[in-house]
């Protein structure tokens, strides 16, 4: 490895470790890998359950073009091969690989390809994808070795970011428990405790809104609390939960504007997601999800969690992104 490349790798490792927020760390990893290998385009696909990509961070394709292409890939074709082979893949012509499935309309043409797994604690966290070596030709064995070295350093940065986020999450949980305990021990009515629960549940999870429904004297679920995050919160387009194409998305404020007026006091009917979670005493996830109001709202994702003890179900908390 030449001196310039070694210096570049060292500078890249330093830049990757410059912050603790996971989202920023992942984007710096992609940018550093593309710079080191002189690639026109770079991406990092985060792998979730069943080997599918649950997040896709990319550089080189501007936001307007990315929106016109459509939803992010889910790990099919060549993007899934690295996980199966658990090793790097280097191609001079991407289209020549038997797993290649081509590109969607409007996608930039890409020939050369380098894919490298990123392992954290021995498990594949995601894959680095680099395409289009600048100046023509393909990626070199030296490029592969350099990006593999960066991936090893990136694993440490990712783990540090995870530990940092877990620490912040624990602090949020402690703050939430303290706030709810204070409300309960103050002797206030349950009607005054529920808004505290809603606010804390939304803040802890990073949800855009929280809805709490409780049974009335007839056993019918009624929406008692609607808590919506401040306008400055991250929008639906910036969350991992939302798999809705950007062309169908609306700003967070519009998506959740006045849902309190549309939902507060509403009696929920059989078949409603919250009723299903309440009666089954099980957590239910849906997304994309249509919020039933006077004018239906398309929501990125919703989780409904029943609140119960061994012999009694108290209500349901729904978190919306």
C-alpha cells in the first residue's frame, strides 16, 4: 500500500470516528469508501431480518434523481450476493454477474462494482457498495484491500455509535420513568397521567405521534390521548420506518396536522388496529398504514402495544411514524 493511500486511509478512519450519532457515522463511512476507491457512487445497505436491506445510505446520486428512481433497493440481485457469499465481490462489468437484475428506469448506468461486507461483532451489519471507478476501468485489488481495511475500522465506529445511542436511550427511559412516576405519585387522576405517558412514549421511540385508547364503561375503546411531536422533529422522509416512496410522502406537519381533532374521543370499531392489539393482547406492526379519519392519512409505520397485567388489559398505546 503506497504512502498516499495509507495517508488517505488513516484520514478516512479519523473522519469516520469523528462523531457518535449512528446516522452520521454511516454516511461518513460511505463517503470515505467512495473517496478512497475513487468511485463515482457509493452506498451502505444495512441488513435486517431475512437478509433484507432495512436502510440504504448513498452518495453520488442527488436527492432529485434518487426520488425519481423510486424506493430504495431491498437486497435483491447483486446487492444480496455479498451477504450470501460473506466476502467481497469485485466486478469489471456488473452486468456480467449472473445475479445482476439490471437497473430501474432513470437509474444511472453503472459498470464497475466493488462490494465489501461490514461485520460488527462477527455478524454482517451491512454491505458497502461502490460503483463506477473514475477514469474508467475496474476497481483494483488494492482498492479492495483498502476498502476492507476501512470496513474493519468502520465496524468499531458503528459499535461505538450503537453504545452511545443505547446510553442516550437509557437516559431517555430514566427520564420517562421519572416523569410518569412523579405524575402517579402526585396523586393526580389517570386522565392527567395518560398525557405524560403519551408524550414520554413518543419521545423515547422517536415517533412522530402517539395515540392512547382506553376502554369506556361499555368496554369500547375510545381515543383518550393524541400527542404529536414538535414541528422541528425529523420528517417522515428521514426515518427508517417509512418505506413509502418519496413521491407519495407529505411533510410531517401536514401528515399529522389536526389529528387530535380527528381522533380524540373517537370510539374505535371492531377491525381497527388498536382494537385488534387490545383484544389479542399482542403487539401489532403495520406499514405503510392509512389513518382512518374524515380524510384518510397515509402514515409510514405504526406499532400498537397493549397495556395489560396478568388478568386485565388497561388500554393500547399506538406509535406512528
